[in-house]
């Protein structure tokens, strides 16, 4: 190689280095194997053209595509990503296929009158009339008292929700008059049970006076509910 060619190559190398540093400062990363540069977050076509691109040194491709860098794979490996958590399973519940029969009585579970009275007062303040928001009002009452878990569902799904809530225990309803329950017990009716919705069921909280509340006031508590007591 002649002295002129060496000097010219040196100038080209210095120019390429300067272009690379400029691209990095502007948020782009130089691609030594391409006629383009790529941004640091997304690989996009851009104006930073490399005049000294050598096709013999480009082992992958002459340009990057608009595919996000997280999915870009020059080796064509079959890479896939799966979420660590299914957030839908955290925020909602489906009914359990297991029909567990509660055997404990009210006196055996350790009813908390403090939590019960607090929960009854919270739901009572939300009474406006039945409009299909029973589960919504019960959830807000639970959260207002610090007894909720953030889980949500339809009325009948509260059987599963409260089964997984450490603040409640299910009791047996054998021979139990539901209107005699103390304040703060949660009554969960399955779909179509006791005349409630065949699609959503119903959920409400006892007030300790023979009545219960959710979005509306139930003056005569119906039989057929599963009972969850605050403990």
C-alpha cells in the first residue's frame, strides 16, 4: 500500500470514529456491519448513513428493520418471552370447582366484633338502592376497613375470594338462622340461588339487626347463602 493510500485510510478511520461518537451522543449506536446506524432503544432506518460500509464485512444484513431491539435476532433463533405473572388471575377469580362443606360454628371460628361492626358501618354508608352493584359495594367496604385483598369478582365469586382472605372464615349454616348473625358477616349466594341473578349471584353484609346491605338494603335475609365471618 502506498503512503497516499495509508493516509487516506487513516482519514477514513478517523472520520468513521467521529461519526460513531456523534451517533452515540445523539442516542444512536453505530453498527460496524451495516450501512445504517441504529437507535439505542429501537432499530429504525435513519439518516446516519455510513459511507465506508463494506459489504464484505456485513455478516448479518445491510440494515436493521423497524423491529424493536428486544425482538431483534440476527441469528434467527426462536426466542419468545412469557410474562412472569398473570395479572388477570390476581385481579379476578373464577368459581371453585370444589364444593367444600364448612363444619365450624360461629362460636368456634372466633368472630371479631370489632371488624364486624366496622364492616357493617362501612357498607351501610353505601346503601343507595339495588342497581346491580352488590359486589362492587362490598369490595369497597372491605377495602375501606382494611379487610380486602384487592380481588374483585361478581357476587357468587366472593365465596372463592373470601376463602382466600385471612380475615374471614366460613361457618356451617346447618340449622342457622341467617337473620340472627352478628354484624359484618358476608353472605354469598350462588348464581340463581334464593331468586338472585342466574348470571352474577349476590353478595351482602349483615348489619346485626336481621338485615343485610350491599348496594341496597335487604330487610328479610334469604336462606341459601354461604356465610363468611370476620375473625
